C-alpha cells in the first residue's frame, strides 16, 4: 500500500499536533494541582496561626477578668476594714471626751477642797489666838475656851478628812490621766494602721482608674463629661430625716484627715463604678466571637466591585454563613431590616452619641425598640447587599460621623 508524500506529511503533522495538545493539557493540570496544594497548605498554616493568636487573646482576657474580680474583692475587704476602724475611732473619741470631762470635774473638786482647807486653817489660827488672849479671864472665859478647843478639834478632824479626800481625788485624777495617755497611744496606733490601709486603697483606686481613663481617652471622650452623663442617670437619693450629728466637743465628726481620705477613696470607687457603667453603654466589644478573618479595615481602599478609590467606613469580619453576631455595647435597636447596599442591617443607638451598624446579615434576631446589652446575639453573618462574599460589615459612628471601630475594640481590650 503506497501513500503519497502529502498524505504521509499530513498524518505526521496531525500526530504531532495531538501529542503537543496532550502534553500541554497535562502540564496545565499538573500546575493547577501543585498550586492548589500550596494554597491549601498556606490556608492551613494561616488558620493555625490565627487560632493560636485567638487562644492567647482568650487567655489574656480571662487573666484580666480574674485580676478585676480580685481587685473588686480587695476593695470590698478594705472598705469593711475602713468601716470597722472608723467605728473604733469614733468610740475612742467618745471615751476621750468622757475622760476629759471626768478630769475637769475632779480638778474642780480639788480646787474647791483646797480653798475650804485653807479657810479652815485660817479659822483655826484665829481661834488659837483668841484662846491665848483669854487664858487670864475668869471661869466663864475658860469654859468658852474649852468650847473653842472642841471647835478646833472638830475643824482639825474635818481638815484631815478633806486632805484624805483630796489625796484620793488626786490619785483618781492621776489614774484618769494615765488611762487617757493609754487611749491616746492606742489612738495613734489606730491612726497609723488606718494610714497604711488608706495608702493601699488609694494605690488600688489609682491602678483601677488608669485603664478606664485610658480607654475613654482612646475613644476620644472627656472623662468629666462621661462621669457627669452617667451620674445624671444614676442620681436617686432619699431616706427619713434624722438629727444632725455633732461630737461632744462641738466639732464636726466628718471633718478630719481620715474622713477626708476615706471620702476621697469612696469618691474614686464611685468613679470606677460610674466608668464601668459608662463602658457597658459604649461599643467597645467585638461583634464576632468565633473564628473569623479581618478582610478590610477602616479608611480609603480600592472598591472590590469596580476597583475605584473609595472610603470604607467600617471593618469587615469574614467567616462562615450563619456565624453569630453580637452587640458590642448596651443600647436600643433603631433599625432592623434591609437598607440599600447594606443588605440586612441592624442599627443600635448607644449612649454618648454612639451608633453601631451590623450589615450583610443573613438573619436578623432583634426588632426595632429592643434593648440589648453587650454580648446579646442580634443576627447571623451573611452575604446580603453589595458584597463579594460572606462577611460582617461593622461600623461605629459618633454623632453621625464614621470612626475607626478598631479604636474602640482595642480600648475595650485594655479593660475587659
């Protein structure tokens, strides 16, 4: 069988073309397989690193929570000790005032007794002089002298008794002074102990206030305004009217150094409590508590849809569909439904002019008017609205202006 050269060339060319196509397809398949394997390995490594970081953050959060609980227990114990010491100080003040009154009474009695003794001596001298002048008189005069002698003897006996009483009163006064000295020494010891307790409490209050003040400063809020705002909402007072309290010396029992320091410490503890109330009302939590990935931060970026340069007013948390979404602070739900490019959207109004937005949800679990606290579940992560994949778009607005959510999340980590 003979083939023409043109046919043979066609067969050889077709065979070569088929082999080249086969080799090319095989190479492309092998390259895709190798690339997919490398991508999977990289994803596994990044996930392992991220989980390790999450575990470290969880342990750090638990440690700070334990420290906060321990500090609160130390505050309670110290306050109880301060109350006990204050009662002892007031009792010591009462005892000292009573001893002071007793000493004054004893001193008055001694002075009166000394005056009476001196007067009796003067009368005895006068009577003795009269006896000496009347020795040469007649019998009636002698009888009168005997009567005068009896009077002198009576006065002498009275003087002896008065001197004995004076010595007894003097001894009692000395004992009272010794007791007063012991009480004063005990009072000094109590003051020294109170000073140490107050110093520890003052240090504890300072240490506790520092991270709270740092958090509000990082959030751009004035601590004075925060305290004033919270105090206005928690200002109820009342009770039956009682008598004014005055010490036995006429001094105000609340105007002393220990009371002033205790008042300052109590004011600091009250400020800590007010700061924590304010912190609960601020959006300083994390909206996603399970595994997630930061896919876009706050600021200008290339739009993922058309590539144009645009402002991104929030932070994106990517995760599986249905991932629980939580409120980051106490507030009231003002919107729960679909809105333009946000998709399924929840808006929460917080104190101090803050508002948070949770966008692209697959399911909304709250309704308008609901009051929520930090950590309450408000929806599930989804891909509704203008998105390229499943994620949460989280915004924080202050007085209508979008701010970086990470500023508040990092501030909250310093406290909670």
